[in-house]
C-alpha cells in the first residue's frame, strides 16, 4: 500500500477500528460494528461513508432491509483490514484514543527508522508543520517515540525514534507501507 492511501484511510477516526472489526469477523451491520468499536453514531457514519467512498467497503448486494444494510470488505479493503487488525492487536484499550488521531499511524510508519523532523515531513507530504509537531509531542508523552537532540549540529537537530508500542506499530505498518509509488 502506498503512503498517501494509508494517510487517506487513517484520516477518519473510526476507519481503522471498523476495518479491524470486520477482519476479526464482526458482522458488517451497523449495530454490530458500533458495539465492537464503541464509536458514536455520527463519527461512525462519517467513517463508514469514507471507507465506501475510497473503495474499501461496499454494501452486500441483495441482503437485508434497505434501512439496515450489511457491508463487506472489497478486495482492497481486505488488505487494509488485515493491517488494521495487526495494529489493533498490539495496542491496548488505553492506546485507542491516540491511534484514532489522523496523523498518528502515518507518522509512526515514517519512523520505521530514526528520522529528523524534515525527513518525516518529506515522507508525509500533506502534513503541516503544526500537525506533525503536535503528533510527535502527543506520542512522546505516551512514550511511543523517543526524541534525542544532536547538540553538536548547527543548528541543533532532533532525531525521533519509535519505541515501545509505537515501535511495534511502526514495524507492522512500515513493513507494508511504501513511500515510493510503483
């Protein structure tokens, strides 16, 4: 999967939990998915619409009542759901809030090896300086990344490394996400 697709998937808070739930075998109906993810209805509906729009989910044809449709993963969705499930399995319930933030997973993917701020920004072309800075700070507080400062460089430069849960997630996503388009 290419990084821009991954950024697009993770741009909605509940997309990854929905995909992981479907991969784990939760029925593709709204009630079952709402119960398994814990999302509120509005955010859930936005995430579902987004997943349908980008081609990862589709309505199951010929099934159910029109007001209670069932959804299934598309071929592209199966790949994304497998990755989402791997991420969900290494994280705890406590980690979910940070994982739902739109830039957390792409930034961790970029940190499959230690990087400077500008290298991360280059890998994630659409991220703003402010969004990257806030994402790095929130992950540093959670101890998902470690920041070291090279005082000998002029100007001093920070080097970021994924550690602990962040390191595990970075290895999982870094192995499956490409930064160069084929």
